[in-house]
């Protein structure tokens, strides 16, 4: 994992790491983010994982289903929301509180970069300085 620390039991962190590897392979993406209670230290028994994945694809729905199928057994019984969006589509909602683009903005302290290739596509925001 690239930045921050996951606020969850160690077994979840190791299962999430394996799931992220599956996401990167399935989506041919270079970046996987995590936002929400698990990245902010507010996780509770009913928490789920929010994983936005920037990826170019003909069908976001088909890719999202493939990603869920690739990781659901690794993460079970922890629920997981995967959002697939074209890399250039993140910027418009970045300034709108409550939007996924805003909540998944890597400049926010509550968002973690779980995986990032050296040459990540332009997504929610540039790397923090």
C-alpha cells in the first residue's frame, strides 16, 4: 500500500492487498484508491470498502462486475463498493462535497492510494506535495 495506513484488522489489510492486485490485473488500471470509514479510522462492524478505480473501458458496468467477481471471495464477508470511471471524468465533481470525485480525491486526508504505478493516469488529483 502506498500511503497512510488502513484502519482495520491485519487480516483485512492482507486480503485487501490481494484484492487490489486482482483489480489492477483485471482492470488494466494503474491506480486504486480507498476512501470512507476504513481509510479514516472510523470503521465499525457495518463498514464497507469504497474502491474507486480509474480505467478506460467500453463498459463500466461490465468491468465493475468483473472486478467484484475477482475480489468478492478474497474480501468476504466484508462488503465492497467498486466504482469504475474513466480517468478524465474525475475532475468535474472534485469540488462538490458528497460526490464520489470529492470524497475520493487523493489530496484529502481521508483517501488512500492503495496501489499506483509509476506513470498513473490523470485521475482525481495530482499526488500530494
